[in-house]
């Protein structure tokens, strides 16, 4: 049971960096506009995942 709980937590942690990578990729294509949005959205995403577990 402990190992399953650890794997679930790791899977959730992996989802956060994946979303950040997608946001950063969009900022590279769109430019500084999305770049300004990325730092604002990234902390909100982290807070949401911290609230769930």
C-alpha cells in the first residue's frame, strides 16, 4: 500500500512539470505576451495540486 501511495504522488508531481513545459513552449512561439502569463499561471497550478493531496 505504501508503494502505491508513493507512485500516485510521483505521478501527480510529474503532471505539474509537464504542464509547465507546455506553457513554456507556447511562450517561446507566441513571445513575451504568453511569457508574462506563464509565471502567473505556474504558481496557481502548483497551489491547486498541493490543495488536492
